[in-house]
C-alpha cells in the first residue's frame, strides 16, 4: 500500500496506477466473468472464511507433507 499512498507526506504516491489497475480489473471482470461465476466464487470465499475462522479449526495443523526448499 505504501507504493500507492507514498510516504507520510504523500510524496512518491502512485495513486493513478492503483486507479488504473482497479479500472482494468473491473473491465476484465465484466468482460470475462459471468454473474454465476462471481456468485460461485463469493460462496466459496465465504465458506473458506467460515472454515478458517471456526473454533473447530485445528490450530496444531502440521505441514509435514510440504517439502522444504
């Protein structure tokens, strides 16, 4: 976010790039995503958020299956 906002005085801000990225992303979504796709994506996003924020979510999950780099 500092790239887009700049320093504390606002120097070095690139807010025009943020606006350009947002506009192009919105246009891309309108051109290539159907409404049904957006509904399905949002449902999966909400379900995943519910799973991760659940009290039953295991906090001691081990990731032994991930190879070390």
